[in-house]
C-alpha cells in the first residue's frame, strides 16, 4: 500500500501564495511527490494470523514480515524500516531529510553529529552506520528485555537511569464484539446508500474508473449521528472521547447546517482492476477547505498492489546490541544530570 502527495511544486506554491511565510519554488520541489509505502507479507492469510496472535504486542506475529518506507519526490528512500523473520532493520538518510528543510543549519547539525559519532569507540559501530545511511539490525526481544530492565531499575531509584519510562506494553489488543461490528457495518452502509453517488467513468488500461461523490456537510452530519451511539460500545474509545469533551454525547442530533465541512459536493476517484480489487484511490484534499479557491488543488493518492515482492532482509546490516544502547542511555543520562556543564566526551568515555 503506497501513499503519495501527488501535488506538483507549482500547485504547492499556489496554495501558499500570499501568506507571510509563503513557500518558495525550490522548497516546494523538495516536498512534491513525498510518499510512503507499507508492505506486509505472511505465510497464511493476514486475518488468520492476527486472530491467532498471542506473542508480545511489541512484535509482529511469527510468519509476518513487513517493510515501511518514506521516500522523497525522486523516490529516494529517506527512512526504511523492515521486520524480517522477527528481526528489525532500519536505515535513515539523515542528510537527505535535513535537505528537505529551508534552514541550512539543519544540514550543518547533521554533519556535526555524524562527525561526533564517527569519533566514538568501535563498539558504537552500529550508531555510526545508522547516521551514515547504512542498514542496522536490532533484535526486538533484546530491546524488550532492556526496556523491562530499565523500568525496573528506574522504579527502584537506580542512579544514572532515566525515570518516567513507560509502565509496560499492552497485554491485549482491544477487539470489537460481534454485535458492535455488525452495527458499525450497518450504520456505515446506510449512510453510504443515502448520501453517496457512484458514477461510472468507463475503463482504461484494464482499470474501471468510478467517481464517488457526496455532499460534504451532510455526509459529516449523518456519519456523526449514526456512529455516536456505537462509539460507546467500542472498548477504550468511548472513554477517550469522554475525556476530551465536557459532555458524554451531543446534546442534539447534528445536522448539515451545524457541520464544519464545506457546503459542497466532494469526490474521490476509484480505480478497480479486472479481478475486482481496488488498485487506487485518488482524492483532492483541498476540496475540504471551505476557503479554497477555484484552480487550487492538493491531490493525494493511495495505491494497492497485491503482487508486491515480500520484504527481504538487507545484506550487510550492522547489529545494534541492547548492551550498547544501555551504555549509551546511561552515559547520556549521567552527562545530563552532571553539574559540570560540560557536554564533551561523555559518549566516548
């Protein structure tokens, strides 16, 4: 599954024109085309894998591999994460990320950090690799054990270790009751039938083109009215909403006139392959701006490919040991808590 910012540099500049800190063309060219790709691969249907998942919630189920990539407009990866055979891999192009900023000091800061890390002892080779756009591998079981040890030591007041660490990982993933799931599906289906219009735009290159449209304000109001009672049945979600609001539920059923969405139709383009599967969703996000002007666009897209190659373990990855991380955390914390005011030599020492 790939997400992409399809706006051109000219479109981005047009959206920001007239503001006090308007985007320059050179900066827009860096941002245009940014995107992210997620790949999941399993040795059995994903639904079956997730239902039988009983391992630690900090890891993917056995038999599931994944990769996540954030890339620039030129498709050059800025960040890559992979989980293959329950080993984590990461690569970060710090220089390329800094180059996206219009502040030249960002690149200078990255360069200085790379130089400082480069002078550290050999046991920090994995950190050197990570800051040099090279692959680093991590055993998630080691990290989980390290997290438990740090929590234990912090709780007992051990010197030199950070306090306020997370209390632990969740023991189970909340699930919807069968009845709640059915109510949710029925509510969404009813709103879809009464508010949404489908228009067949024909076929091209083996893809059926369908335009989905709906009045934005009415759709928002109807969804809110249909889903509010069901939210109370979803574990955790109702409490979160209650904490963020002064009232448990709306005092009256919402209407299109009270909606915050624009009073106009919005649409999305769906592309469906010959096998009936959804291959792409394209949406102009600027439609949701009630102050948007004609000719202004911010196109986004989401594409799906069930034939994508499975994630593979990168070659030559440098292993980052949990003991190295523990030494680094201890050293940094000790330096931060010192009264000397010196910030040099703490890591190397």
